[in-house]
C-alpha cells in the first residue's frame, strides 16, 4: 500500500526555519520522483522541490537558496528544509510521488504525480 505522511508544519515568524518530513511506505519511497508541493488558499497547487531516485534535485525559483529537498533511504523519509521563511511561504505543504520518469523535464507538474499525502500546514507571520 502506498502511503505518504507529512509532519513538521507549524507557525513561525518571518526569517524562521522549519523542517518538513514525509514518511513514505516502501512502495512510495521506491518511486522515481518524489516532490514537495504547496497550496495557499485561493491559489493553485505550486511545485516546490523534487528529488529523483538518484538523488538529483530541482527547486522552484521562488524557494531556491532557501529550501532544500533531501531524503533518507534508511528511514524512507523525504525532507524539506526551509530557511528564511516569509509570509508568502504560508500554505499547506504536500509530498507526492510518481513512478513516471523525467522528474525534471518538465519539472513539478502536479498532474504527473499519482500519490499524495494529506498535507501539513505552514504559517509564517510578519
């Protein structure tokens, strides 16, 4: 059974940091592309970062230099380290996985991902 369970969200002040975790079942972790998306109220789902099975990564321009995606094979866990947070980062954050290849061309297209977690809320106050 494919399972993705996010945790680590919360409320922080601007400039703060959070680390999100996504615990994946073995089936989910074995998929070629794993990614983080976010969705703010009234906005469409936005890709944040993606990592492939070889560990190659790509980050959206809006978070480049502030957020870092990584994974731990021993723990079957995907991470998103978020630094220098600002109020525009406020959203529900989701992890997702897909068996499809081509994680980076195009990158971070929500319809490419078949499996999703339930989300974890991140709120950044000014």
